[in-house]
């Protein structure tokens, strides 16, 4: 008996959101999407009962993994992304033996994904609450709560577990009944909050003021001690933390590059084999695999850093120096320091007084660049193959639609060879380009301190969401097109 037969009774009984019967009207899709987004914002403001406010263990990964620090959505989409990494690796190595074209295997795949998400919730949440000390229980509550401090910790974990399960089903609801994907919308929602706050946050609110209030304060002379703007110190003040002009330029530049890259494509001409005059084009975009594989790369880095902090919290001063040195929960030396991604300008500008030597900083930058560029290309390949976007799957789709490439025989193998000239190369180049842009955005800084990967994802997801909404509206206006495109 294979693993599929043994696991089928469990995987096929995993709870799931009912699939809609027939077409879902566009207005109803928008209603479901808006309702889930409102629920998401509400849950990110529901704090964990019994937990004190502590440092965010995800740090700059927070905008990427969504959720809210100290809320019931503390884990965000982290378990879903980590489970996807595992499935990507297993599927890429062909160890699962699942055919996504087979309806039975599709059910098994979806059930396996949900089971892995639950496993990742436990693997992430339990060490976070019980071993890492990142969510300490309130001492006064622990004294009166059944089970004492251990009972409070189990209560905290139960809240985290419920929140993570809710995120899983909220994502499924949007995928089946809404517009886009839940994961993408949650990332856009979190990053948009930071961008708006980075632009308009009033100086009287907690945290740093936004760019516009800061500029007004500089212009009116209420910004405190400001160096003369005609000196080198004044120019540096305007470019960096004071005026934030560099962050604004970087944000606009990344936005423009991603929108331009989304429009750069190689269009392969197609014609219908039976209907004369029926022609079309198959676009192979520069960012063919989209920016979503970057979630997998950054989530892998986040899990590595999470492991380092867990080891440090358990070993303390007994932790080997070569493995990691920590100050205030942040790696400042050892292997985990070099594997930590560059998050902002302060991480690599050694002339501003960093404790590390210049060669150590440059080595860390080189490792981060290599990790993101190579990782982006590898995960883009996995993404294309596992989402039926590869040459073979694309050739079958074109063949089944009755289309063919003019000048070539109507044969799946012939179409696949033509696709192999473009798709693999474009996939690697696009994945590497996205990885490079993500690191550069982090190094230069962005509005609101948004991570480069988060900004890339937000722009790309918003662009694709706009295309999907336009397509949905077109289908509503011309129902016959829905039948043509399935």
C-alpha cells in the first residue's frame, strides 16, 4: 500500500470551504473579498489575552508574513508559506507522486497542504511560546490562572492556533469566492498600512512621523535642530532619516520598475486550427513566475533567524561563538549574523559606527545578494513547474484550446519545444531580477520602513489584481467570453 492510499482517509476529510457551484457574480466576489479584509483588520487588533507586549520576533519580515505582533494573527501567513516551501521542494523532487491533473490527486494535495499548515503552526507556535520567551505571560494573571504560568502559556498558544487556522480558511474563501488570493491581499493590506503611515502619520502619534508632516515641520522650523540645508550635513539630513527623500525615490523607482517589468513580454503568436481568422498571442512576461516565489525565499530566511533566536534563548552564553552572537535578541556575529538579510541602511553602512569590520559587513551583503538572486531563480523554477506554467503544461493547454503556433505542426511536443526556448530562460532571469531588486530596496530604504520584498509583492499583486478585476468586468459584460475561456 502506497502513502496515498494510507493517507487518503485523513487527507480527504480535512475541513474545506465549499466550492461555488457555477459562476460567482463579480459584485458577490467583491463583497466576500471586502468582508474578509475587514475581518483580517479586526483580528490584527485583537490582542492575545495573557501576553505582554514584547519584541516582534519576525522584525522586518512582519510586512511580508502579514498578521499583527501580539494579536491572534501573530503567526500571519507564515505557516502557510512554510508549508508551501515544503510542498514545493517535495514536488520539485517528484517525491510526492501526485498528478495535479487528476481530481483525486488534487484533493490529496489540498488535504496534504492543510495538514502541513497545521504541523507548521505547532512547530512555530510551540517554541515561540514555551521555549523562546517571546510572548511572556502576565505574572499577575499567572498567579490566579489555573495551571499557573504554564496554563497561561497554553492559553496563549490556543489563541495563536485559532488565529492561524482562521487565516488558512480566510485565504481559501477569497481563493474560491473572492478576487485574487487571500495571502496576496493580506500582504497588500499590511504593506499599504505602513506606506500610508510612512507618508501621512502625524508627528504626535507613537513612532516616527510621516514624510509629509516631517517636511511641513522642516519648512515651518518646528523640526528641532536641523543643519543648514546648503551644507553636506543638511543634504544628508534631507536624503536620509530627516527628509526621507532617498526612501521616497527608492519607493517610486521600485514601483516603476515592477510595473514596467510586468509589461515587458515575449508574445508567441497563436492561431486556431479550425476557425480561420481566429488569432491570439501567448505572453511570456519578464517576471513570468510573478513575485510570489520571493515569499518562499524570505520565509526560509525568517525561519533560519527564528531558529537562531530559539537556540540563543536556550543556550545563552553557552552558544558557540561561530554559530551566533546576540545583543538584545539581534545577531551581531557568527553564522546567523551572516545569514541575516540586510533590512535597512544601518545594517551595511559601516562608516556610521557599526561594531563589525567592513569586510564582515561586505560579506554579509554578498551572502544576502547571492541568497536572494539564486534563491529567487530556484524558487521561480519550482513555482512554474508546480503551478502548471512550465513548457509541457503550457503546450497541453494550448493544444487543448484548439490553438497552434503558425508555421508549426499542431502537436504538443512541437509546441513544447517552442516554449522551451523562452519559458525556462525568462523564469530564471525574472526570479534573479526580483531578488536583486528586493535587496537593493532594503539597502536604500523605503517609505514607512517597508521591506523591499514586501514592496515588490505589493506592487506586483496590485497590478495582477487590477488585471483580474478588469477581466472579471469584461466577463460580466460579455458572458460568451466566459464560456470561451472556461
